[in-house]
């Protein structure tokens, strides 16, 4: 090894005080800061995952309600207009299936029938409301 390289190596190891300590690992303060940052990140992930689980549960309840409502609306629209509300009266009914309560009202109008459907799903405080209009051609 040449003399210049040796001097360079010695210079890199020394500092203004004369000797330089080789640093291995992390200090206690650095470890504490890292732990705080990891803890904050974990709490953020956990709170977000709870919110996502709640949203998924609500979406599942709305899917069940939409399926029940679609089945009821299909059955009501397959009936002729004259049979739905005989003599211009308002027809209504209720049903419960798989803990899902539904109630509907058929209102007679001029050449149309308005169907209002309310679906109550367990786990949801507010009922879900659906409304459709059927044109009468008979």
C-alpha cells in the first residue's frame, strides 16, 4: 500500500479531537422516535380498517334490501294495473322474510301507478325507501 493511501485512511478515521469512534447500532433516542412513529402508523391503519369493516357491513345490508325490494317490485309490476288498485283505491301490504321487513303502498294515478316500498334491514336504524312508477296501458 502506498504512503498516500495510508495517510488518507488515517485521516478518515480521525476527527478534530484526534480519534473517531466507530458507531454501531442506534441510540436510545432514535429507537424511541422510531417506536413512536411505528405506533402512530399502526393506530392509523387500525382505525381505517375498522371504518372499512363498518362500510362493508352497511353495503351488505343495502344489497339485501335492494334484492328484497327488486323481488317485490317485480311481483307487483307483473300484475295488471286494474288488479293492483281496483276501483282507484290505494293498496298496501307488509311482509317479513329472513328478518327483513318490507311494506309497500300502491297509489292510483292518471294512467300510472306509484309504488312506494319501505325495507327495514336488521343492523340498520333507518329504513331504506324505494319508489317506482308503472305506466298503465290496459
